[in-house]
């Protein structure tokens, strides 16, 4: 596993949170993608850690970053993988 995975994931999540803030809401497509990521990680998560076919780890990485960003807007935010993100929309 790459030692740069977690800092890179943390940065990617912050970028996704920023995109969601700019949009002002979490769209249906984004929400569906976040929900489907759980099954993807369950079945193909080791690709993210150990590699696999070209491009697959990047695809999983990006979907995981989106899912964590979406979860950060839920009450209590996201706490896991050694990270904690709490986001909210400005009133």
C-alpha cells in the first residue's frame, strides 16, 4: 500500500467537499454514487490498496472521495480511516 494514499485521499475529499459547497446541495446522482460506493469497496477495495488493472484503483479512489465528502454533510460528519470531516451548508 502506498504511504501517500491517506494524505492524497484527505486532499481529494476536501476538493469534493468544496465542489459540493459551490453547488449548494448534494444532487441525486452524487447521492446514488456515494451509496453504491459501499458495495464497490466491499467487492473491489483491495484494488485500491494493492493495485489491479490500469485505471481501476483511480476510479475506486475517486468514488471513495466522493462518498466520504457526501457523508461529511450528514449529522456527525464522517469519522473513519483515521480522518474526520464535518461539513454543512451555510444558512
